[in-house]
């Protein structure tokens, strides 16, 4: 839904719940409809904020010596070149505590 849509639903719900004097339109109670819109907007806002905060930062390789982190170009750390003889298939041992 997004932040804008959520705030819009909250605003429309508040207007419907608190601003309209005639509370009944046929079988519908506008006070309840306003509160439902406000709760839906709040749920959308919390969901959007949760999704935005759980995103992971992505690093995109640009060239062999550079990468981009959030629109900023940073030099990549130098890589070790390992030939076939120096390649090991086993994992390094972890220290035991």
C-alpha cells in the first residue's frame, strides 16, 4: 500500500468517523466505517515500515575494482589470487571454546 496510501486511509477514516454528523447512511454506520478505515491505514503503515526496515543492503559489482553501496562508489578490498595448487577443498578449522 505504501506510506502515502496508509496516511490517506487514516485521514479519510478520521474525517468519516469524527467529521460527519449524520452517522447512519442506510444500513451502514459511518462511525464504524471510519474506524475500520483508520485501522486499515494503521495496519498498512506498520506493514510498510516493517518491510522497509527488514530490507537488506545490496552491493552491486561495477567493475573489478569498484562497487556501489547506496549510490556511493567504494573501492573493493584486494582479492587474493589462488592457483590450482593452493586451492583447498576443506574448511578451515574453527577454534573450540
